[in-house]
């Protein structure tokens, strides 16, 4: 007979669990949370009566091809719970910024959240993971950069941007959306002196900026960095002016 004993001291927040048959399939409506986070990642563990599992703040201790071992500890007085987190092609990986991640991002020492369902055939705490969120990497934040381009490298796919606070090197990836004068373009059409607005991410650990969207300002003039004013007499039809470079103000004398 499977027997489980759960004793929770609410005042001291101590949890003692003894398991006689090394399976938790029959834990019904079981949930623990550590509210004393002190600014750190909140630690939680929930197991519902149908075997659904939600764990937050687990520490990765081992990684295999399709298996992650992670532990949960609430305080010095509580036991350590060890989970075997199984992944497959349907497991969704995301990073701390809710962006798509991959299994390769999860390494020993990282902190993860995961959800899924208990494996009733396993003799240990084993979860078939549906979602794994890596809270450790990449440590990125969304940024917007405005400035002028001082250098363009098509070989390294990088731009050097001069801003009010200094210079920043921005990397362009295959997913970067780039528009010049409102039209989709490529890095080869960007020139030094162009005014740009870049939306992307910065990895706080490596200080690498990656562009998600680059917009070259519509009032950027590649010849002298300012808007040109053209005065002319109009005779006939003006079909094209300077091969599309502009925009320009056209005044009739």
C-alpha cells in the first residue's frame, strides 16, 4: 500500500515528507510556496489531484539529452525535492523575457520554472514537461537606441551607432527587420551618417546588442546629413529625382 505523510508547520514554514514507495501519484491538491523571496526568484511547488505539476525556482543540477534534473528547496529547515524533468519535441522552451528558447540554453546552475504532468510509472518525482522557462539565460532586456551610424560592416553584420551617451555596436541577425525610407532593405544599403532608430535586446552579461528592428529615418540625407531643399522651375513631368534618395522639399520659384 502506498502511504504518504505530509506535515507542514505554518509558522516555521517547515515541510517534512516521508514517502514509503517513492511515488507521488496520489498527492492530492498539494502546494507549497516560499513567500520570503527577499528579491530573489519565488520558489513554488504545486501538484494537483490529477497529477499536474507546476514548479517555480528549481535549480538545475544535471542535464542529459532529454532529461533535466532539478532540485527545489524552500529554506534551510525544509527537505530538498529532486525532480527528473523529461523533455521531448513538444516541450516548449522560453527564456526570462518570454521569448522562444531551446533545450541547449538550459545548463547546470540555471534556475528554471517548469510545468507538466507526473509520470505515474516512475519510481521518483518525474515530470513530462510541457513548458520550461529558463530564468537564468539569456539575461537580456529590450532596448531602443537612437543615433547616427558611424560604421557599417557587412562582413560581421554589425553597425556602430553614435548616441548621446557614446558609441554602441549592434549586431544584425537573419531575423532583423530593416527598413530604409519605409521600404524593406538590407545592411548593404545603410551608410555612415544615416540616422537610425533600433529596437532590440542587450545581453547584460556580455553587453551584446542584437537588433530586431532597424529604421533609417526618413529625413536622413546621405550626402550631408540634413534635409535638402530643392528650388526649380517645373517644366513637364518630374518622374524621378536622385534615384529615390530623399525625401526633398520641392518649391516652385
